[in-house]
C-alpha cells in the first residue's frame, strides 16, 4: 500500500510539473510519446485531451513518435480486433482488445468488414452489407462514412502534402474500376468532394489486393497495355501530384510467371516484394533501399522461404519484414481439403529457413485479409458535412 501511495504521489507531482511547462515545449515532448502510451494520459488533463483533436499536433505526432506495430484482424464472427505477435523464440500471439466500428445505420454487431486499405494508422473499410465505405481511426474512434459513386470499384488510401505552412497533410481516397479501361476518381477528405481524374492509363493493374501505401503514394503490381515484353513492374500513384509513375522489380518477369506475389512496407521507408514462381515452393522476399524520391531505387534479396508442401493452399500471401531481427511474418489463406474452412495460417521465417507456424483459427471465406503492419496513431479525420457535387478534373 505504501509503495502504491508513493507511486501515486510521484505520478501526481510529475503530472503537475508537466502541466506547468510552456505549451510549445509540452507539445514537443508529447509528440514523441507512442500513441498507446499517450492515450493513457488523455484523461489526466483537459489540455492534453484537446491535443487528440488538434490536426497540427496529430501530424507532428505521426512524424516523430515511435510506432508500435500490431496486427489488425477480422474474426470469423466479423469482429475486429488487435493482436501482437512475438517474433522472438517460440512464436506467440497476444490479444490486445476488440474494436467496435460505429456510426452506421447498422449496429456494431451487424457491420461486416469485407476489405481493408490502410495508411498512417487509418483504415478504409468496405462493408459487405452497406453501400458506403468508411474511413476509420480505431485508436481515436473517429469515423467518416462516405457514399462512393460505384459500389463495384476498388480503393486506395493515401496522403498529400499541400499545406506546408501549417505542416499538415490531407488524406485522399483513390477509387478505380478493376475491369476494362481504368477510370480513376479522387475523394478529398477535407473538401468532401469526388473528382474524376482526367487520366488515360497505359497499364493494367494486377493483384490489386496486394497494394500498399506510404509516404504519400500507393503501389501496385502492373503490366503494360501495349508492350508485353516489359513484363511485370510496379506502378505508383502520387496523392500530391495525382499522377502515376513506374518502378522496376528486381528482375524483368513476364506476366503470368508467378504463383504468388505480395507487397509490403518496411519501416515506413522501404518497399518489399514477395515473389513465388510457378512450379516452385520457394518464395523470394526482396527489399529496396530507402525510398526518398532523390535516388534510384535498388533491390536486394532479403531471404527465401522454402517451406514443405501442403495438401492444398489458397495462393495469396500478405507479409511483414523485420530487418533488425532478419525474419518475415507471413499470413496465407489455406485449405487442407475442400471440406474444411478457410484458415488464416501465420508463419515466421528466418535466415536459417526455419518456418514456425502460428494458427490464427478458422475464418469464413469472405473474411478480409489481416493488416500485419497496423500501428495506432492520432491521424486526424476531418469531420464530414453534406456531400458536395462531383466534378471532373481538368
């Protein structure tokens, strides 16, 4: 009891001293505190609580605070939850808590998330029993429900940097068709408007479920519409310039050469690809140098995962690379026979080619892929108003 009282007095004194600091200095300290730890301080002081709704502070915190990587997963009962995976020694999974998505005309138990796109701690979710999409920060609980023009489109989420004076970013949603000619639309969170982009694409997007977003761009696998000799490459969309660019893969591969491919982000600084050729068991994982827009992108092979054959696999993988520990965390949809449920099977692979399996349990086929590199953040969602008229970009 004495020890608890002593800690409480020390905590009270520390909080009092912190509250007496000048506002600018206090913000510089708090913007470096990880989001999970900062949330515990939210109820301690009204002044600190206001920072959670401050757009400039959320941008500064996103830039400077340490990131705590967690797994976001939708269970077989359509419940969303966060988990942490231990990559040391014997692999283990720790349940961190259930998340509730609110704000729909449906109650929380009726909302069924079908797909998730993520950026900066924000999740863009499509809902199987709702025509709208929702932008959601699970950490702050803020949401923005959005009515798209078409319910059959696919999406990506990213940020642009058009407000340098105040140092804040603007989030945008890219909507596009995945059949015939691609038509691209942009939804701006700040202005609450849809715009059709006047862009004629000279590429075909491939494996669209593998797209990743970071540093103001989204990346996909793609092929050229006219020249098959170019093989498969990466296409990026820049949310600031609203233009596409191309990026080479480690080698020139023909379209249809692969049994499995996937994209991932390494430490918010690098790209990583997973490539498995047809008729082979080995999956090669490659990592780029730091992508900062000033130098040419190069690739190096990180590791090859050569696991034993299974009875039957659904051939799609999402993965996460830990460069420091020299391991990769992978998740596959798998099926051991046609009469069993689809299962999320997670495994950790290291340099010694040792594969350690973690069973995440049975899920339904419609369940969306887990997000292996979700991190809690204070990323700000602009409150919504009435939907403004759509216009065409000139």
